[in-house]
C-alpha cells in the first residue's frame, strides 16, 4: 500500500507585527529573498485557533534558493498581534527555536556582530559536535545558526533556509508517535539529560532538561525534496519545572513560531494515517485551495501538547510571475524530485534590497 510522501520542511510560520518589515530583516540577514506567494486574505478555515472568527491577515512565504525550508511571515491586519504574556523559556511547550543552515558558523557570527544583531550566545557545539550560535530577531524569535553541508545551490548568502526546530514537549515518549512515526524522524542522534553548557545563553538554559535530537533515516522524496533538504527536530523536556504553553490564551498568528509545515503528497493517505495513530486532522481543506499565486490543499494536526503541524500538498507555484508561468504538480510522479533547473527558476522572483 502506498504511503504519503514527505518532501521536507516547507516552512515555519512566524507571526509578527509587520510582514514587510519582518521580511526585509529576514532577507538581509538570512537570505530569505524569494517570495513563493505574497497574499492578503481572510483566514476563514482556522476558526479553532483564531477565537472562532475569520481573521484578516497578510502573509509572505519566502525561501532561500541555496536550500532549506522557508518562512511564512504572517501578520494580522485588523487586530493587534499579541506577544506572550510571560518570558518564554527553553522547554516551554511549542516551537521555541528555528534552526538555520550556515556555511561557516564563525564567519556568520562575526558578520552578525558587525551588524549589531542580538547574538545571545557565543559559537559553541551541540552534543553531536555541530557548531552553532543563537541569534534573536527584532520580535524576540530565536534562531540557531548551525553548520550544514547540505546545499541545493551555491549563492552569496552565508546562511541558507530552515533545517529544523527545537520544540518543547511535556513527554518525549508521547510526542514520538508524531515526530518519529508520522513525520519520519525515526533515528536518534543523541538523547541526554542534565544541564547543557551549549544552552546557557537561552532563557532557562541553565536548568535541567532531557534533550532528544531526531533525524530522518530515509532520504526525503517528492517534488521539492532537493531544495528543502535534510532536517532535524530536537525535543526538549523540562525536568525541574512545569512548562507553560507558548501560545496559552493567544491566537495562531500572534507573535512567535505559529506552526511547522511539511510539503507532502498523498493527503488522503496521510489523513487516514493520522486518524489511525490518534492525531486526526483538526483543519482540513479537503480540496485544492487558492493561496494567491500558489495553490494546494492543507491540513493541520496537533502534537500531544497542542503544537501545530501543518501539511501542504502543493498543486501550483509561480515560476516567473510577470509572464504568468507556473509549476503544476498534480499529475506528476509524486516521489520524483523536480529537475534542479526547474526549481532554480524560482530565483527569477528574487527581491533585492
């Protein structure tokens, strides 16, 4: 029986107070300069997470053509987005850190220092020996800039796109059916408990945690798998305190990392699998959904702590917008990657500062 196909992490949603201001920061510092869509619309299908009412929003999905997932930069347009009402700490429940690919960590650190960015750690190594540092954006979101040798193409930016996240959970074993089974992060890189030197720059980073870093043992397949590349998810459980929910009493779309999205094929098969494993879709478009210049179907599940995981089955994306040229994906072999030259045509839409 055929199973779903996961191409990789398509994007992390980032709620912010000004989409274009935030996107400019991400372009200039992380090279997220290629828009896949730029759309103002009403989020009418997310009522479960938006106070029961449709909410108007503006969103840009931007990618770095060197490889990795993108950012869905998201803003409410008729309500003031809310920040957390407490200082979010490592281990609080939800997406806490976004991992960014980097060619040369030490060089990136020095470059960011000269730009006076908010660096909250020195260059250090995680328990697997991989170099990284932490940096905050202007809205308090934390990014882990880490060494990567997995690149789709060469470019001028020292950083690439998204290559994973750090997620706070209340019970790692209860979370694994989502992250290891459904999402395919089935191999453990490390599983440690205690106080970690490399986390001390983070709020709450001097406390005791269990840390489990997961990777997928099988290479990703599908249309955009070569662009999206490999990724890892680190699950963090607080040992000595009861964690808070990062989005407690707030809406999806408020300030912070609002969801983790995977590019997939086989939505009907995935719907059945998630239901059978006890994580039914909480949002489901059922059919193709227009997202401005792009189109596809999408659905959401929650992990055991309510963290939102989105699935998008891409049907159409713009290649050269001025000429009305699109990639149409519905009738092709769902496991086969698109030719590199075809994906690279997305760069025709690059926004330059």
